[in-house]
C-alpha cells in the first residue's frame, strides 16, 4: 500500500485491553475528555486507517514488531521500544509491513462521544 492512497478503513486490527479515566472530575477544564489507554494489535499486512488528531493528542509505544507511519512526508518505521505521537497538526496512518503481529500501546486524551 503506498502513501498516495491512504486507507479509509482498518484492516487486520484488533483492540485488546482498554482502560479510560474521565478527566472532567479530575482536572478543571477537562470536562468531556478522558485519558484512555488501549493495547492494539496490527496483523502482518494490516493497517490503521488515515485519521487526524484535530481534537485529541496521543502517544504510541511499540511493544512488539514494527509499524510504518505515513504523515505526508517520508514514511517512518518504529520498532519495539520506539514511540511516536500525534497532536492537532497530525494526520497519519500506520501499517504493518512485517511478517509478525505488531503490538502497540496507545495512550490519548480523547473527546468522549
């Protein structure tokens, strides 16, 4: 899959353990936001769709395998132990070009639906 045609769907992605904390009662001005942690597995050949972070920030930690991230410039590869992030200026998508599942931990401050 090339950078010219970012995917609009997820493929080979499973979300495991998810934990969330409502930040409204915890921090003034954070009503409607939650601190969320998810464990996500991206199968070989799988991808996380193109998305923007207009209203939430995230930090991603690669636990196992490797993922390739596309942000409009040259692709970047992240391996176990690496981190990547997204903020209000970020539109990106991620794929697993390897032969083993990639496991990532995603922590974000998310606007509750």
